[in-house]
C-alpha cells in the first residue's frame, strides 16, 4: 500500500475536488426546466413579460445555491490540501 | 499607522474605501434634498436619488403591511452597499465579498438582526409561541430553519463573487495582453455586473421576505 505522504494526500484531494463538482448537474437540469416553463407562460400571455422575467431571474438565483456548495467544497479541497 | 493599513487583506481595504465613499456622497445628496422646498423641481443627481427611493418604497410596501416605514432605510442601505461592492472590481479594487470573513459576517448580520428585531417587536413569550407554530414538536425544525437560511444567503454571495474572481485571475494570468481585452468584453460584464447585481437584489428580497414573515402576524 502507499505510504501516506503529502503527495498522496494532495492527489486524493484533487480527485475529491473533481467528484465534488459533479453536483453541478442538479441546478443545470432544474434551471433549464424552469426557463422552459417561463417561455411557455410567456407564449400564453405576452403582456406579463416583465414580471415573468423578474420571477424567473429570482428563482434561478435561489436554485443556484446547491450547485455553489459543490464548487466551494472543491475550492477548499484544492487550496487547503 | 501604516502598519495597520498594510496588514489588512485587499478585500477589507476595498470595503473600507467603499463605505467611506458611500457615507460622504449620501450625506451630500441628503443635504441637497433637505434644502429644497415643496414646490421646487429637482434636477440632476437629486432627481435620480428621489426616483430611486420612491421606487424602493413602492417595492417594500408590497411585503411589509404595517412596519414598512421603519425598515425600508435598513434594506436600502444593504442593497446600496452590495450593489457598489459587487461591481468594485471595475475600478481596480478587489471585491470585498470574495473574502470569506466578510461573506460570513453578512450571513451573521441577517441571522442576528432577524432574531433581535423579532424579539423587540413581539414579546419573548409570543415569539416562542410563534416558533412552535403548527405543533410544539416542530420546534427543532423551526430552529434549524431559522439558522440555515441566513447561512445560505451569505454563502450564495461568497460563491458567486469568488468564482468570478478566480476565473478573472486565470484569464489574466494565462493570456497576457489579449486577456485584458477578453476580460473587459466578456468576464467583467458577465461575472461582475450581471451576477453581482442579481445576487445583491436576491439577498435584499430574501432578507425582506424573512423579516416580514417573522414580524407580521
């Protein structure tokens, strides 16, 4: 087995950082679905364009958070061993 | 004295400069507004300030039914500081919110002010009864919810601003002179102006919603 040197720990940290960014798939699917529903609602009633736009931007900014958690974990793993 | 200034990290220095700039300019604009009488027509920067405050008051009246006059100045201060802080890397400063300490203190500000304001407006007995709202067994779930949502608010700002700063460092480091043109056209408008202003707006709206949920019956 490998001895637990600093190189081994750093290599494992880089692997873990790569796996942690895979949580970006969740917000990608969810926000794309929400944007599709927003465009469909716009086609149904074009007068409410500005309030649909505001609501969609707000909802996507809130749904982005869980994807950001994976990014923060990856950054901590890369820069702090 | 110079040692204290050098020892700060670049995010703290930018935050102090932004605070000083906002204090001076808002005081000067307020003095100009106060000197006008009712029949004068405002012009120039006074007109911009009056229109901004009126637009923000109309937005806040939809959320707070009873207490909007007390809390609108607090919300306007937060959105003014966050708006200037997220776009500060356009003038050469570092963004204050890419520093972990400042971002965590924003989430501590949201948590602390909601608890203190709810304890002042409702008496502690009524506040405890509000926390056990559907059934007394819901008390741990409500407590965890009160703590985790302000934490997520601060962390959202931190993640957005830090990723913009890291991508900027990579682009400027790899492409020497072409990187400056590429950064000016693509990186700064997307990561600083677009994402920064949207996240400032989302923080203010979430703060307003949680504060009005904790205060109004």
